[in-house]
C-alpha cells in the first residue's frame, strides 16, 4: 500500500482546522460570558458623600470633575494617558 503526500496531508489539515475552530469557539464563549455577567448594584445613596474635585491630565490637559465619593474614602486620582491626573481644585 503506497501512501501519497495528499493522503497524509488531508487528515493533518482537518486536524489543524479542528484545533483552530475549537480555539475560536473558546474565545467567543469567553466574550459571551463576559456580557452575561450581571451589572454591579448601584451604591447606597446614603453611603455616598458629595465632593467637588477637579483633576487635570498633565499630558493632554483633559479635565475631570468628581462629584461623589463613597463615605469614608478620599477619591483617588483617575488615570488618563496612562498617568495619574493632577488635583486642580478641591472643595473645602
């Protein structure tokens, strides 16, 4: 019995296609699972305090105004352009 290259190559191509299909299936299933997670609950309005802090990005100049923070925690500077933003104005 003589095996040709085509006879060996066909099962190998089918195996490669199945591996690629399985990898794509796992990737798509992971993305779908991420969308199916429930949204986090809204914070309790009684445990949120009003703040008035403005932050500015030192690289591009974008500004963010923070208006609320969890009770008992000082708000952290948000990140923009991969750097912490600088505090510009803090309410007294």
